[in-house]
C-alpha cells in the first residue's frame, strides 16, 4: 500500500465511523437516536484508533493536515510530501462522508430539521462567535498536536530511533481524541482536523439530499484556520522546549 492510499483509506474509515456515529445519534429513527455526547466522543476516539491501525504501517497515519504540517515544521516529516498527504486526506474525508450519506440515506430523508441533517457532515458552533469559535479550535488542536509530539518522541533501542505515531500504538491517540472531545468539544464540535470538516462539507454541498439546507460556508474557515494555527503553535512550542 502506498502512502497516498494509506492516508486516503485511513481517513475514509475515520470519517465513515466518526461522522457515522453523529448520524446514528442525531437522525430520526436510528437505533442510536438521542444516545448523546458520550457516545459521539467515544466513537470518534475509536474511529481514530481504526484509522491509525490501518494507515500507520504505510504512511505513519497522519490522517489530518494539522498533524502533517506540524511534523513538517518540527523537521520530523519531509515538506515535499505535505501536499499529497493533504490531498489524500481530503479525498479520504470526502469518500468517508459520502458513504455515511449512502448508509443513512433513509434517515436523512426522514429527518426534517436541516441542522440535524447537516450535523453528520460538518461541525457547527453551539454559540456562534467567530473569535471564541476560532480560539476553541486552536486550543483543541494545540492539545492534540502537542501531545502527539510526545508520543512520537518516545525512543527505543540503542540507536534512539523515534517511534512513529503508528508504531507506538493507536490506542494512546484514541484516548487523546476522546478526552479532547469530552473536555473541549462542547463549543464547536471539535473539528481539530481541517479535512474532517472541509471534505464532508463539500459532500454536503454537492449531494442531492432532500431538504438539506445550507452548507454554512460562512463558518467553514474556522475549522480550517483554527486547527492550522493550533498545529503551528504546538510545533513551535515543542521545538522551543527541545532546545
């Protein structure tokens, strides 16, 4: 499996399972309807676990442009690979989101509330305030990336070979995403991943879903810009602390 394919499939599974649990919780008539935030955050953590397990041996399982950019800034990843990693992640997010729509189509059609129809695709703030929404995404992503650096900085053997994100094991990353969702996710829905929001939002905009409403592009910049800022700050702080 190539790095591109690994990032695409890993991200697709991440979004299929992560956005799938949102659909299961919010759409009308599902078995998991109204099962709550704990179900959503737990399943997102496990979705990360699945994506990392699949992609880690081949690509390092970034599955997130914020991770890719941060590792490149910290000189732990080759800048020349950044564009096609991000392209693979975006394509994977779109594929995973499309599959969620196909699987839950009957429930999307049965749901009247346009906000609930949109929820399994893109994030939205509990209280719309662009400054505080942006800050929430910055903080959530900062925590994600900063801790990931310490996962990947673990050392083994006499040659001090860095343990890769996937080689360390997917479970710590799953716990990290889970606690971010529980502790910090209540304000914006914790995108903490630009393609997690952008890819599904594109799918929402182009699919022929009955009564789907707006894709809310006026908000779309927040879960893109915020995670990138958080990732850059985390990388810079990590590098400073290594001096």
